[in-house]
């Protein structure tokens, strides 16, 4: 029982810190587009986004995930394009 209490206490201390993590600033975010990756799986994100930093794609995924992890002064909405 003592071990479970310590684990729950640790999780309780860690969770608030993780929930307030800062988003990484990138040069450009392209969101709300259909993204087809060129990896072996050819992943398709219908409401996808791309984060670009120093001319390199650093993240691809669902728009909600990318926008929660990254921020940018320049955001291009690709909906319908």
C-alpha cells in the first residue's frame, strides 16, 4: 500500500507540470490541410498540419496535435487548397 501511495503522489506532482509545458516556436505552421507523408506507411492526415523550423519539416500530424505542441507567428491555413 505504501508503494501505491508514493506512486500516486509522484504522478500528482508531475501531471500539473506536464500540462503547462510551453509550446515550441517554429517558423511556419501549415494547418487544416490534407497531408500525405512520403514514409513507408504513406500516412494521410485529412485535417493535418506541418511544423517547419529553419526550412526543415520537424513535425507532421493531426492539426490539433501540432497546434498543441508548436506555435508560430506565421500560420497558413490550407483548408480547401
